[in-house]
């Protein structure tokens, strides 16, 4: 549903059900498409009128601000948002709070995190740590010295990007310096960082750039599985696909298939349907009783789970295989 259609349907809904919004980064990325399906699937059961919005491209804060303004005008009880700009969206969230709305960040926290009422998300640091621990065990077992390419999202230091990157490095045993910042580590095993925009073309270009810088790269961290697929194509073109290990985060069905094919060595699966379902239910409960969601014990967010997927298990790192992954993947 486009922004315009969402507004039109809301103005004519006449259902009497509380309006709940879902604002995703884009409406094309399979992760957010799956999240939308999860929210739509639970909306009827939860007794809410779901209105969906999305940025035009990853990073489009303006469209998300407009979506919030529309939801305020609709008298919505609250909304779920995967922020395109974790800091720039906060003033619009503040206006939503002034209108009495419950705001839940999905997947990507806002900055500061307490600007939203709750965050329902993968523990992205743990997702990165798991693939880092797996890679360390694999390289230690073979006695191979790693030379690491870091394929990140973009230059904006978005929290999900930072957490996955830094979690991977910590899991691999690299001193990350400031854990809240990408790229300030000083370890000779790091060949370099480049950005991918989280898509296949960006992954290919970033991998090409880093291979030109250092031909000895043998381990590639990628922000997500589309970037991993692009990195593999660049490695294949360079004749390096057999001697370089790629790790990633997502758990989408194409990515899990790539684990089965050996394109990706290991990936950390997250659960976007669960995020959206729990988020819609939380706002529905808020509309009925005023109750607010409670964080997972010991964390400052609601942890919706993460699972390492690999067909090359390593000692000391709990994992499921790609067959399990195919039964539980999304997209």
C-alpha cells in the first residue's frame, strides 16, 4: 500500500477499530515485505486497523516523517517503525507522543533508544558475534591467518550496521576500539571497510574495491545476505570464490539457500514476522488497557531471537543447518 492509498483508506475506514501504523524503511527489501505480511496477518486477530507506509529508498527519512504526520491526523493509537535515520526521526516521534501514541521501533533502534516506548528487535550485536565466533573457530581449526573485508551498510553509522559490524569483530577476537563506531579498530587483520547499501550491486562493488586494495582477503563480513551474494559474484569473477569465506546476517530464504550452496559459510537468522506480530499485539493491548510492553530481562529491548545457520558446524558454536533454516526462513 502506498502512502497516498494508506491515507485515503484511513480517512474512509469507518471500522471503529484502533488505527495502528507500520512504517518500514522500504517496501521492496524482502525483510520489510515479510514484516509487513506478519503485521497484516495478525491485525485482524488483534482487532486493529493497520495502515502501512514505507520510505522510497533506504535512508528516506522524509517519507517516514510524513507517514507519522498522517498517522497523527488519523488519530492512530500507535505505530511500529524501522527508522531510516535513527536520530532524525526523533522529533516526529516526539510529536506522536504528544498525541498520545505508543511508538515501537522494529529491528533498528532510534537514537536515543528511549525516544521510542520500546524496541522489538534482533540482538544485532549477538547476531554479529555469532558469525564472528563461528569464523574464528573455523580459521583457528585450519590454522589460517585471516585477512578480513568488512562490507557494511552505509556511511551513516546506523545502529544496526554498527552493532552487527562490531559484534562480528568482537566474536572474532578483534579489539573494536569504540564499540559504538565502525572503522576505528587498529588490527592488521582488517583489510578495510566499504559500503554496500545492503544490496547485491553494492556488495559486488564493495568487494571489487577491497580486492583491488588487498588480494589476500580470505574472510568477508557482510551486513546482510544480498550484499553477501554480490560479494560472492565479485569473488567468483576474480577466481577467488573457493578460498574465501563469507559470513552474513538475515536468514532470508535466498540467503539460507546460499548457505546450502556454500556461497555463504554461516549466517545469523532473525525473525521479522515475530517482530511485527508482537509489535501489533503490543499496540492493540495499549489501545485496550494502556499497558506498555516490557523489555526482555537484562536487555533494553524486546529480543525477538537469533539463530546461527551453517552446514559447516564448528566446535563450541551452537548452530542449525540449512535444512532447518529453509523451514524457518523468510522472504
